[in-house]
């Protein structure tokens, strides 16, 4: 059975990023050659964040996530995200990041894939999420960058 992953918005953004060539090239390579090895998910939150971007790439971003299965934003996801905020794991102004983690946690997705080092892909944040989710009885997704999922020969 394939492992599952949830693509957070920064990974989609990196696909067309002309400023960060390392991230862009690695993301493109991984997306085009290895993404199919996983059950890949997105969410309506990712779609809304992409829709809020200005042109020229907005439609291209949306086309990238169109083939992915969409995970629901349920009441339980909202409650879990609010738990992260009330415990100080995420600041309220980064509620989107809390919701991304809550979506992956509630839907028991193996990997939350992100390039967001500041609020998601860092060991302190992951440790706090792990403690909270474990105590609350929720699944703990592994938060990784695409680089972590690239196969080497």
C-alpha cells in the first residue's frame, strides 16, 4: 500500500519559483518522478491560498493541485487547529499552518510535505505537535520537505 502525503501550499509554490532555483528544481524533479509513488492529497485551504495569489502563475498553481485528492476541512480539523493555537504551538496569525497540520493529523496522512521551515518543518514545532497529538489521541504525521522524499540511487 502506498504511503500518503499532504502537499502544503509552499511545495506547490516552489514548483514555479524562479527565485529559489534549488527548491524549484528539486520540487519539479520530485513531483514529476516520485509523487506518483504516494497517495497525494491537497485541501480546499491549499486551493484558497493559491487562488489568493496574483498572476502570472495562479492558474498554473491551481492546475498542479487539480489532479490531487482533496481532504475535507471538518469541524474536528477546526477544533484540532484551535487546540494548537490555544496551547501556543501556533500563533493565531499563522492559523493556516495550524489547519494544514490539523488536516494531515485528522486524516492520518503519513507525510505533511512543506518548504515552510519557519512554522512547520522544524524540530521544535514538530516535537510540540507530536506531544499534543499523542496526548489528544490524534495521529502524528511526519513533517518533511520534498528533499526528504527524494530517492537516491
